[in-house]
C-alpha cells in the first residue's frame, strides 16, 4: 500500500478555468500516488481520463457474505446497479484513510470498523481513470444506508454474486474487482 504524496504548495489546477463554488476538488495523480494537479470532479468524469484517487471498502460478514449497495437513481454513472459497499473519491488534501472513513460514514453510517488494505490498481473506462485503493473489513454490525447516495443495501452470498456476473445487475467495475479480489477477500475470514 502507498499513500498520496502532496506537494508543499497547492498543486496547479488542471483542465478548468475556475473552480465553481461548491465543486468537489480532487487531486490528479500519477500511478505512484504523487499529486501532480487538482481539478473538479466533473472534469475527471468528462472523458479527460485524468487519473484521480478513489477508495473502495468491501464489507464481509462473519458468515462469508459480501455487502453490496444499490446505487441511487440520481447517480450519474450506473444508477440502480449493485456495487461495492463503499466507494468514493479522495478529496484534495485527504489521505486514502480519511476518505475511506468519510465515505463509509456518509454512505452507510459506518464509523467504527477496522479496514485492511487489500490492493491498489488503476481502473479505466471511456469516461474516467481512477487509482483505486481497496480495503476490506469483517463485521456483522447493522448497516444503515443513506437514502440520498444509496438506494438499498444487503448481504449477498458469494454464489449469488457469482450467478449475477454479466447479467447487468452489478456495475462493471465491481464485477472486475470482485473477480480480481474474491480469493483475497475470503481469505480474511
């Protein structure tokens, strides 16, 4: 695992002329986590493919089920699809750990958990490019999804997830990550 390395002075703005008032400002990074710039979220998702950091948290129950969230209908990408329990952008100035706890709290009301870093990798699609730091935690605590960000959430048996692959229920990014990390996630039990 590595951590983001921020410059001593704020990184330059990339691909924008001004920062709108309540815009979410994200770091732009190289593949080693060195912050080389900053920009707003909308630029990162407009096809610019600027590499920006993201955190994912997989929640595993003690019985070996995996918690998935159903993305809200208001999401710009994959509304209504089932996805990783927690996923979100690292804000400019944040560490991966700070973003992980913030996102878990915002999306699921989860504040007291012990994350284990599982992997880091670059994910690309037609719209964006992300440097993803993947974490997992084992818990049977009650999870309370935020209805603005998350439409629903529940634990899935591993066989149920496997049967849903390629059927248009799960986000393509979750499917790729699940296939890549399934054995490592289950080894935590």
